[in-house]
């Protein structure tokens, strides 16, 4: 009889447990965890590259290291403003205005602070639709696009750093 009671309890408990809501982070929260890692690598890359090498570009057709940092700061401000329902600045605003290493790092850190507000939105805001380059997209899509864009350009920075004999932040030992 004891075995039947245990079996009956399991038969009832397992399906009931499967009905419980998930406790894992949702879309915005999960995306924020990924973005925070990339954002940290971007700032470290910007800080570790010498000011002289901010003008470095491997070929004439591509942006300089500094222009990529400016591009990232401006695009983050744009994406995160859209997600927050704010008037978005021009994507290239920072890239055209800031030129010194100090100004570019300050702009990047400021855009990270702005984005932290967007990535702190409630999960329920993720489905709200916003205009992204003339197309209706969700807030979650917009934040994922920002994370993806940052990751793409971190890859560029990794290459620039490697060409200068540097170890990029994501390959440096943890402390």
C-alpha cells in the first residue's frame, strides 16, 4: 500500500510541477546578461588601446578603432532610446563629434548607462512595438539588435587589438 501511495503522489505531483511558471529570466533579462558582458568588453577594449592607435585601421576602407568606439556609442544611444520610447539621436552623432580617446570612452560609458535603463524594462514591455529603421519591431527585438550589433563590432575590435599585438579582454585571464 505504501508503494501505491508513493506512486500516486508522483503521478499527481509531476504534472502539477510542470504547470508551474518558469523561474528563469525572460527575454529582456536574458538579453541583458549577454549585453552586459559585451558592453564590459567594449569598455575594456577602449581603455586598453593606446590613444595613438585610436587612428589605426587595417585597411583604408574600414573605420578606425576610435570610429568604431564612436559608432558603438551612438548606435547604442539610438537603439536604447527607441526601446525606452525616447526620441532617438542620430546613429552617427557620437562618431562625428567625439575624437579623443577620453571623449570616446566617456561617450561609450554614457551610452552603456542609457542602455542599462532600457535593459531594465519589465518583461511585459518586450512586446511593445517601436519604429526601427522604418520597420515596426518589438522592444525585445530592438534590444537584441543592439546586443548583436555590439557583438559584431567587438569582433572588429578584437581583430584590431590582435593586429597590434594585444590580447582582447575576452581572452584575458579572469581575476
